[in-house]
C-alpha cells in the first residue's frame, strides 16, 4: 500500500471498489489494516507491524516480495512510497525498481512507462542531471534498446517492434555541434541493435518527438525528465510504471505520495486502476 502517510492506501481502497477490477482477482493487499479501512470481502489483507512510515513502506514491500517468491502471487502492484522516508530507515535505498531488481538478482532492468500505445523506458533512471552525460554509454543505451525489444515481444506480443531512440542534446546534437554524446554513444548503440535485427531508429530530437508519439511501439529516453515530463503531461491519469526485466509482472501508478492531499479523500485512483488492469493483463 506504499507510504502509510501518503495517498497509497486511499487509491488502493478506491481502485479495489471497482467491480471490473475485482473480477480479475483475487487480490492481496500488504500494509496496515487500520489505515486501509474497509475493503471488499474478497480482498485478502496481510497486516504488517512497523514503527515509522519509511520502515512500514519497506516492510510492506519486503512482505510482498516474499509472496511473489513463494508463488502466492503472480504480479505485484506497488503504491507510491517516499524515497526520502525509506532511506532514513534503509541507507542506500533509491527506489522500488532498483530494490526489486536486487531482490531477484536481475542485472538488466528498466523503468517502462505505459499509456495506451505509448511505451517508454529511460536509460539513466534516477540519476542527478549533472551525472547523466557520463552515464550515457553505448552499452547502457544498447541494453535499454535490447530489453525494450525483448519485452515488447514477450509481454506485449509485438512480433517486430519499432523502437525510437531519443537524442541527449538539443536537436540530437546537430551532428556533434551541440554535444558529442549522440554521435559517440547513442548512434553506435542503435547501429549495434540494427545489426542484431532490432528495428531501432534515431537518435531523434526529443523536442518534436512527442508531437507524434504513436508512430513507434517503444521509445528510449536518455534521462528521467526528458521522457516523463511530456509523458505525464499527455497521459498522467492513465500512466503506469512497469518494471522491464523482472521474472514477474510489477506495475505501479505513475504518481507520488501526494502528502498534501493524503487523508482528505481527494486522491484520483485512475492511475492505480490502470496499474491493476495492466498487471492482470500481462500476468
């Protein structure tokens, strides 16, 4: 259910009130039974004790991981937590994605954001902007292209996916005039992908790409806000985060904890509903 002080419990409760969602179950919610409140009788609840919000959010996740590893559950949908709060309890915590990858000993993984026909992954994920250029290497870009192609084929049943790769610099570097990363790191990765039979195109200027977002089956963005600022502007209510590369299905709503409206019954469950639907569909 995510952070006990955030909107996670509310969007979970509201989403599971929909009959169309319940029909795809059964569902188990891991969290705090008192904060979750009244859930449909068919929904199981695993109540986990905790002392602080950050500790609770991580303990809920750890319990959910055990349910997946034990074969009790086929898919995991995570409500938002506060990375800051969890990091006070567990040093070095940077997010759900990295934590789950480590728990399942997965080395190649990506955050994939999905809305309708739009599927986008980010090469550098949660990296400070100043560290992005040095993180854009031919290997990192190729790994994201290759994993995108594998996931589109295996999970989304697209036999010959078309993948767009965005440039890092304005106008994709203008042939090196506005930065060398596009020519030095991104283009070689695209060429390697093509040599292995992957239909990848780019590097493409990011400022115009999102005017025509449905021309490709998958999109590779170089850094967090390059991909997510336009995507959340276009699809915020229906956007879902899917972790590519895990041996099971994991989704989450694309919003945060929204502490400012927590407990006020103002939270919109649309993204959580989409995350639950996608998890059931892919699992």
